[in-house]
C-alpha cells in the first residue's frame, strides 16, 4: 500500500528573511497558529508538493541544515535550537 502524501514543507518569512521552516498536513491552519502564538512574519510560502511524512521530515532537516550553513550555524529565528 502506498504511503499517504499529506504533508508539506513551508516557510515563514519576515520580508526576505526566513524566520521559520516547518512541516504540516494543513499549512494554512498552521500559519494561523503561528500568528496566534505571536510569531511575527510578513508571509508564508509552501515550499513542496505533498510529501509523505517521512519525506517531509527529511526535507525539513535538509532545509534547516542549508540555512544553518549559510548563517554561521544559526537556525531560523523561530525554529527551536535544533542543530543537525
């Protein structure tokens, strides 16, 4: 049986700066949750097609690692202090 592709990779940006990278099975609702939690950002982008949860988690890790390499080891502002 094929695995369900119901998870997307998304980013929150403040102007051109990425402030969060995450995955969700409902990105629109998750963006609302972030805003209600007080996170400040100007827009959100879905960065992937629908993926399996495992693929989405792998892509999220890769994107955070890429961000960290480009920003001296720092994670996006609202991502927990996860270092890969």
